[in-house]
């Protein structure tokens, strides 16, 4: 009896303890849930998955998670990713692909335009030696082409009957002046000698000596090299014949033939570097002095451009070849530019990839201008401070093209699904109509006598 009483007491104690634990749990549960809610804050909304795409880039999608034939998980495509044109790539793939970016900024765009040139005489220093009256070359002091001559040195001895008569008129006028005191005839005779290109020192000599000199030593009009000689001793020449041609080569021209595609960048004042093939270790700096308004060589589609070089030592010889490098844009202000490797040229449009952060990249069409120094001027499409992809651009571009293809595929699937649904509803309506007709016809047969 005593053992039974002890057992009853133990059972009652256990029941009382269980009731106390239950009551405590019921009282603390709301507080615990409230505290947990306050600590965790509002639950973040889960990203909506539109579909899952093939991890190998194949045009295959799935509305539910699945694996491909190699056991790779399909990649989810979220609604917020499909809302814009940005492409998302996992950080690991970005790192493995070697994606690099660069900040858009201002750069001085200057590219090297190369051309070949030929040294020519400076046309402004060319002289032609001729006479203004008929006569004979009685002696020749410059008898070889290529000789260097200084201005004022005699070139040939010339006898001209017309010059003789003009000197006689001057002497007659002088005698007449002594009798009449009028100097008008003297001035007329002197002017006649000047018109025949008789130098002033010969006229002064006639006035001083009162003699009629038979011949005249014709002097060089300028210093330079004789590049053409068209006369020999004893030759009869007529007024206007070209006897000699003299070139002063202290300055020479380099005529560079610039390709038609590059001529738009060349202007007067463009800096150039000229390297003569005869002196490859002595390049000379200069600038463009003239761009010809026409093509001299239609078969090569090139435009001649002139550069003037100093040739005080006379080393440079007309006819030499030169390699010319133009530096267009070196004097222009910096412009907004991106690395040339950042521009993807499809042939119909040009695109750069803007890094949006967290593995997201936005393809953006741009309008480009000049190119040089590894950079391309951007006229429209990007702003300074944005990050553009400079390496692995084709990988991201392929992802962008894949996204566009999948979007088109998804739209096609949705359209096909809607068409199938409309067809099914139409079939169901026809089946329902046929069923009603069958029931009505059966009921009519049952009520008939």
C-alpha cells in the first residue's frame, strides 16, 4: 500500500513538471519569434527565375532546374537580368577569362601616317638664263652641267647687233645733248638698253668711256648649280631661248605621295619626320608646307604633299628617296577616347562593353572618330569615368549574343505555347458543343413514341 502511494506521488510530480514546461513554452514563444523577426529584419524577396539555360551555350532552355548530358547544372536567368541589356558572368569565369577594364578619359589622338617621297628642286629658287635679243655665243665660261656658280660670275660672251645699235643710239644722244642741252634722248637710249637686259654696270661704262663695246660678258643671275645647259660655243641664239637653268639647292622639297584614305588627316602645319634612305641615321623634323589640290598619279590614288628641308651642306640631292612619317593630331586638344581593343567592330556597327560591377556588362553602341596611339576617339555612346572592357571582349560579346538568342527563343516558345493553348480551347469548345448536340439528340429519341 505504501509502495502504491509513492508511485502515485511520483506520477503526480511528473505531470506537474510537464504542465509547467508547457506553460513556459507557450509564454516565451511569441517573444522569441518577435525578437528573431526584429533581428533578421524584413525577409528579402527572392529573385524571380525566368528559365534555365544550357551551360555550354546551346539554344536549349528549361523552365525547371536540370542537368545536361555531362552533369552540369543549367544556369538560371533572372527577371532583373532580362529587364536590361546587361550580361551577367560569374566572378570565377570573369577571373579565368582575364577580363580587364579601363576608365574612359581624355587622350591626345595621334597616329602615324607613312608615305614615300622624292627629293625635288625648290621651284622658287630656279632661274632660267636667257637673252632678249638675237646674237652669237662667242665664248663659253660655264661649259658643264652640274657646275656650281655664284651670282655675278660670267657665264658666256655674247655678241648682239641689237645691243650694238642701242649703244650707238646712246652715244649719239650724248653728243646731241651737248649741243641742245636736252637729256630726253639720253634717257630713252638708256631705257632701250635696259629693255634688252643690258646690266647697269655696262651702261655706266658706256656713259663714262663713250665707247661702243662689241661684246658683253653675260653674268649669272643667281648662285646655284647648273642643272640644264642648252648652248655651246659659237651657237646662234634667238631672243627667249633657254640657255641655262640654275637651281639653288640650299633648300629642297620632299614630295610625299599620301594615300587617298589618309589625306583627310594631313593639313598644312602637320608635323613630319623625314628619313632619307641615303642617310638612314639622320632623320629630319619638319612640317607640311603645301597639300596639292589634285592627284598627280591617278594609278596609285595618292595625293602629293610638300615638305621643305634645309640643305645648307648640299648633301641632299634631288631624286633621292625618302621615308616620310606624318604625325596628324599631335597639336590637337585631347578628346574622349577608349582603347582600340575595347571597340568591337561587327562591320555594321561598333560596340563597347561597359562594366557595371558584380560581373555585369552592358553592350553599348558607339560612334567613333579618329584613331591613333592605340586609342579610338568616341564621339557618342560613352562618358568619361565609365569602365570599358579592354580584354576578353569577344567572350562577353558572345554571352550578349547568346542572351539575345535565348530571349528570342523564349519569345518564340511563349508564342507557340499561346497558340497551342488557343487551339486547345477551341477544340474543347467544339467538343463541348458536339457533346451538347449528342445529348439533345439522344433525349429526343427517348421521348419519341
